[in-house]
């Protein structure tokens, strides 16, 4: 599945896939122009977005209204090597979400593709041309 990231200016990049584009940048404090999320923010947003999709899909399949559904994410860094060491995801469901569906929704949300990718480390290959 192809995706391309191209340099636009200094630390600002455009990621493109399937005709869609996303600006990737660094905050001003990191030398960027702050015109988009950083790669780390996009990484966490990818996980949160995947969890949100799985939750919304579960709710739709069970005829549970999903209006107001949102996922908050927060993370912590670790050094040596520099990386994200913890991600906390909080699912906010509508007030009338059935209590007997909470554990099932949480289990389904943990089944998202990005979550499984983090649990089962993919092979990474690099080359230069």
C-alpha cells in the first residue's frame, strides 16, 4: 500500500495517500513552522482514530447511537532510545450508552489494526535510491 512523504519547506512535509494529503510539521520550538501535527502526534492520532472507528462501527452494528463518541489520547516519552513509552486512550461514549455494552465495546476497540500492529511489531525495511 503506497504512501509518500515529501519535503515542502525545512521541517514541513506533505504525506499523501489515495489522493489525500496531510501536513506534517514540527512545532516552532522544534524548528518547524507548526502548520501541522508532528509525526509523533500523527502516530498517536492514528491509534486514537483507529480505536474511534472500531468503537463507532461496533455501535452502528448494535444500533447504539454514536453521537458524541470521542477518543482522547495522551502519551509519555522515554529516552534511550527516544520513544513513546505509554499511551492512555479514553473512550467517551454518549451518556445513554448501555452499561452492559461497555466491556464489549472496550474489547472491540482494543482489536483495532493499529493496536494490533503495536502489539505485534512489524518488520521494517529501509533502502535508499
